[in-house]
C-alpha cells in the first residue's frame, strides 16, 4: 500500500517555477532518499509532504487522503535543530510527547521520553540544555523528538548536512538502526550519494530547477545492516555509486565557458627572492625536493588547567608542485597545521620552511582559501580579486594586472559575472571568486581549508573540477584540509592522515598514483580508486573512537615504494 503519494504536483513562487509534474509513490515501511541539490526545489517538496505548503497543481496524498496541513502522523526533522534553548534534552522531547499524546498518563509519557532519548544515545545528557550540547547531539534531540511523536512517516530534510564527517557518519548509523527497529516509512532529502546508498531502499534524483522533476529510480540492492567501510569493496555499491554519480553529473553540470584570455608575462614580487638563496649554495633540485618542510611542529595553547598540546611533532615535506590533502576527524588539528603554514597561527615549537625561508607571519606568497570566501560584499568579483593582484605585481602595468584578474575569473567560470557584486552571488559563485583570488596572487603555496565544505555535492564536484583544472595549469604547491575521503583521493598526489587530537600528529602518508589530468568519472572507473579510498576509510575507522594503542606513524605500500 502507498502511504505517501504525489500526483502531478507543481509549485511556483511568482514567476519562479520550482517543481513541475512531480509524481511519487512511497510504500509503507519503505526508506526513500531524494537526492536534491541547491535550487532543485527539495525543501519545497518536503514542505508539501509535511503540509506546510500546498501545491499549485496536482495533489499530495497521505493514505489516499489530501495533505492540507501538518500532522503528527508525519514527523519532520529539519537541517537546523530548532530546539527550545531553555528546555533540557528531556524537556524538548517531552514537548512533542505532551502535545501529541496528551491523553496518556504522565508516567507513560515520561517513559516514552526516556525511551527515545535512550534510542539516540543521549541518556547521559538528559538534563543538559542545547547550549551545552554539540551540533551532533542537538540533531540527535531533533530525531528523538520526531520519533517520540510516534509518526507513521519520518521526514528528514537534510538533517546531517551541517555536521562534521564523523558526527554525520555516527548519526547515519543511528538512523539506519532506528529505521530497522521502528520499521517506519522514511523519506530523506540529501545531497550526499554515499548517504543515500547507505540508508535507502530506493534513490530518486530531483533534477535541478527551474521546473525541477524527478529522474529515474535507483534500487539499492545491498543487504542490511550496511557497513560503510565494507561496502567500499562491494561490487554492487561501486556499480550503483558510479551509475548515480554519472547521472547527476550529466543532468547537473553546465558547459564551461569558452576561455580565450592568456596570462600576461608578469612575475609576482615574492617570486624574485629564491634566486639569491640558490646562488648562496642550495641547488635547485634539492630546493624543489624540500620546497616546504614541517619540522617537529608543535602547537600548544594555554588553558586554565595547564598547556594543551593540539599538534605534536608534525613532520612532513612537500616537493615543489605537489598537491597534498590533510584528512582526519574533527579536532585532530588539521586546520591548526594549515594556519601555522599560512603564518596566521604562531608556531609553538619546531619550524616551517618554505622555499628556503622560515614561515613568519602572513604573506601573499601563501594564499589561503577558507570555507567561507570572506569577500567584500559591496565590491564586484573583479574588484575583490584586484585588491591582492595590485599588491603582488607592483611592476606590472594596470592593463597587465587587469589581464591577470580576468584570466583567473574566466578560469573559474565567471567570465560573464566579473562585474557582479559579491553580495548578489550564490555561495558557489563566491567560492569561485575566492579560488580565483588565491591563484591570481601567483603564490608559492596554496592553502585550502575545507574550501567546499559549505556547498552542496553538485557545486562541490564542479568546483573540485575547477580547482583541478587551474592547478594543472599553475602546478602551485598546495595543501588542502578536508574531511571528504573522495575529495582527498581525487585532488591529491599524497594524502596525509592525522591521528586524533589532542597531541595529533601524522599517522599515515599515502601516495595516490592515479593518472593526471583527473576527472571524477574516470577515477570512479579506475581499478585502484577504491583501494586508495579503502585505505583512508580504514584509517578513519581505526581512529573513530580515539587513538589505537599503536600510534607510530606508518606509510602505505605505495608511499614506502
């Protein structure tokens, strides 16, 4: 029996046509994942299923009856937590229980609250308020609150997208377990292909809008319970992942703008210094092989309870032109290591040497792209990039500096938006400007701190391709901090895996011997891709619950060779 149905549903806001001719049938007890990306209308679709909005055309049905308003039969978990800050964990869950089950005795309601608090692993935090909880714990409260209403259908609107990778993985496991215990009908909106495959019985892509419509169904024929590390070696998982990813890329990517500009022959001011060092006795080959060196680097913060060592004995050497990703669980010191390399965070002990000089303070020779692009909102894309270019090319003419600016903005796909104010740009467009700004400085070292972490999957894939394309033309030495295993393997020559903090250090270095230039489609079909992915996943799993007993840094077979 179909418990939820959409019949020829359409929805518009003024002249914006969001959904067009949407048809959907969900059976009782089924777990359906709807893969939607920014602007595809996924939130509008979820609002219609909950009864928060009504369609302009067609019908939304629950058990063959029109959905006209919200109902406790359809429990909703939003991306944001929406908790009452003055209530405890138990109080927030009790709010839902008391409103839906008000006729039940007080003791029975209290037992229900405790049952669902225990189910999401928060029995130790029953009396804490939201301000005392982590983001993952708050989202657990939201899930418990929705379950405590005992709905027939659980609607999850990107509930995990704002969480770090480890917390997200733990909550995915909890949702998968709850789905099997409670046997509820679940509809999950997500932009993560792996999340959809891990959790769902059926995956339905929502094609990008305007006039968004559903793509073909993908059935997930992988036995439960599903283990993300073991699934990496499952041929069914690999085949389905490739099939879904290819479909999304085909419908989602627009053709890149034609690139006509050439880079003028100008040299950034910080590229004039190394020659003097080489003349003083350092050979160029030695210099290039030891281009960037982290030597026994420590970062210690003072605390009321004494010094806290966040990073300890961080050792790593990069060749000139090498791309290295740093990956690890939240709090392992990834960003701390990167900000020390940028000169934005003082080194407590040890040293970092770039091109023969100690890193001391910020310098445009080390360009940083943060998770948030931090543009001047009142300036255009061109003006935001020009600020740095004018400083690092003092001997270039104004025309040449303008050519540098326009060259990189064109490279990142903003040829038609150079004069657009940053305030009028999407998050993805703003991050493109940030990438163009960093490359336009012609840095010796490019530092990327989870540059795509705030973006939906499709935009992230697109910008990863942009980054690979521009990096291939510049061969700038680069370090990228990420929590995304696929991003690390896709972009890197080597992946640096960090142990858990405090006292985090390099746990393993893995060389990625995959052909360049790389494309996502080609790598997903490469026989070694899932081998590299498995090695990183296994490391992260080993450190999921703290450091294993043996913390001795190891090298993979590829690195040792």
